[in-house]
């Protein structure tokens, strides 16, 4: 069975199945309304990285959205471990998801009529920027054509699938020859990119946005490392102009760890 799962596995309704066999109903509000939350924990060299932190964030997101799949943290922990072990993957990108579900009353617009449900899936490890590109020097564009959606509309601390702003920004970046995109808010302050947090180093200070961003687990790890290195971490608003005047720039993600960025717009960082 593990061979058929080596390219991807899913857990649905108590069973581990090939990811190609996994599906949800087309009237599930997770699909039709993006009424859903998720989290992703990486597996490297056969071990989860900070799984308890990812589970805690996932449960906080479900609480915020009033989602309840009627599973405990321990049950979900076991599902994820069993699924990855059965797949045989030593390096993996592991998603846990809770969706609002299908309303039991046809045509209902009341979210209380939906039965929330949990599912999970894993695939071979994914990099937000491929290592061979990072080796040559990754470039990012600060988008001009789109702002990060306001955190008063969608709370970025709650992990979500609302990627309309990111997708528009990715198109802009790719069409201009950049690997990825960084979005600012409507006031011109740096927020985050699609699947990653953003950092800048200026002198002995480490800067990262404190608003409009997901509180990444890898971001948390970076800040802990900075404390050990006695860098002065500043979690605050960063203007586009201050950001571009930094000494170094890097991003952090569960999909790749710490990734240096050598070019932002037309400005070259490092050598």
C-alpha cells in the first residue's frame, strides 16, 4: 500500500487513501465560500518539525472561525503521524484541514446547519522557492498592482485559502521576471508573501512586520535564533522605503525554512 501512497496520501473519514482518490462534495462551503481553515507541518528526515506548535495554531484558527470537527488534538496528531508513516515519505509537506461542510438544510445560509469535518493530506516536501533558484539568487517584486487584503476583513493570523491578492501579485511578479512577490498594505507597509514571512537585517537589527501577516512557526524559530545570536528583533511596521534600504533580506516558510533573497525590485542585496 505504501508504494501507491508515495506520491501523496490523504486521510478522510477514518481511512488513509491515495491523494488522487480524495475528494469533498462540490457544495461544501469550504469550496463554495472558502469557509475553511488549514495548517501545514513539515516533515524532514523522518521527523515532524514543531508539530505541537502547528497543532496549537490550527486549533486556534478553528476556534476563531467557530469550526469544530469533534476531534481532539491528540487524535489529529495520531492521524498525521499514521498517514505520513503509511506513505513512507521521509520528507513531506503535511496539511491538516477543517471545512465548514455541506448544509444539512438544502439552500440554508446559516453556517450552524453545516457539519464541520476534518481531513488531512501529505505530499513530498515542497519548497516555496526551489533550492536551485535560491542557489543562483532569488528575486522578489514588491507588487504595485495589488495590496494585501486588510486584516480587518480577513485575519491573516487565521490560516486561510483567500489567495486572491497573492495570486494577482504572483502574476505581476512572474510577468516582470521575478520569482515571487511581496505585498504591502494600503498604506505602503510591508506585510508578507504567498506562503512566507519577510525579514530584513539592518545593522544588528532584525526587522519583520507585526501586522497583516501569519504568525509563522518558522518565523517564530527565526526570532528565537535571533535572540540566541543577540540580534535586536523589531516586530513592527516597516515601510517599503525602509525595507529597500536594508542590508539583507530573507524569507521564512515551512516550505523551505530560511531562504535568502538577493534582489528586490531593482535593488541587489548581498553579493
